């Protein structure tokens, strides 16, 4: 079947099997490998992207379900190639990553979370990201990164 999705502002149209997951479409058909396949069970969040502005785990969605929609991946989150998104900058500055495997999904989930809750408490950040797992950091620096990004985004308004 033919699936057409606007990905990071560019329409991508590819023939895929009906059972093709969105994460497979992004990685294999579109060559966008920033979205990771972690657990294939929606438990880890490494595959998190924005679909029509909402955070989704792309391993739980068929590409056909996204047909006609808009997806933002980690490759398209930044406002330009010369500038990182505030969440990406905060993760970099506050050491919110170690091995980097979960980072794209964590950043996408955090960006979506901050759209819904622009001034969160530490506890709200912890609860807001509980569907994304990290095996390396112990979460402290991730939470600090999200809080710093929230402040940066608030200051920019």
C-alpha cells in the first residue's frame, strides 16, 4: 500500500506492507534513523515522535494510521540546521544523556510534555516522562535538563 506522511515538513510517500510500523517507515523507507527501536512493546519510549503535534510511540502505530498526517522526528525538532531546540540544548548543557540510545525519544517526549505543561515541577517532569526509560543516567540529569529547557522556553516568551 502507498503511505504519504509529512515528515519534518517534507512529504514522504512510499509503498509499504500494511503491517509496517511507523518506526520502520521512518527508519527504513525514509532513512531517518534518529528514532530508535528499543523494545518493540511500547515500554521504553526510544521510538517516541510527534504525530500531529502529540507524542506517540512509533512502534505502536502502523504507518498506514499516520497516512495523511504530520510527523516530527528528532531530526526535525530543531528550528534550523544551525540551532538546536531548547530541549536539545538543555540535554547537552546539563548532561542529560550518556550512551544516547534513549535520548531522541526522551527529547521528543520532553518537548511534547513542555508544550502541555510549560512550567512543571520536578515531580511533574518525573511523572511526565515515566513512559521513557534510560538505562544509563539515573534520570537526575534528564529531569534537570527538562526543567532547564522549561525555563529557557518561558524566558523566550
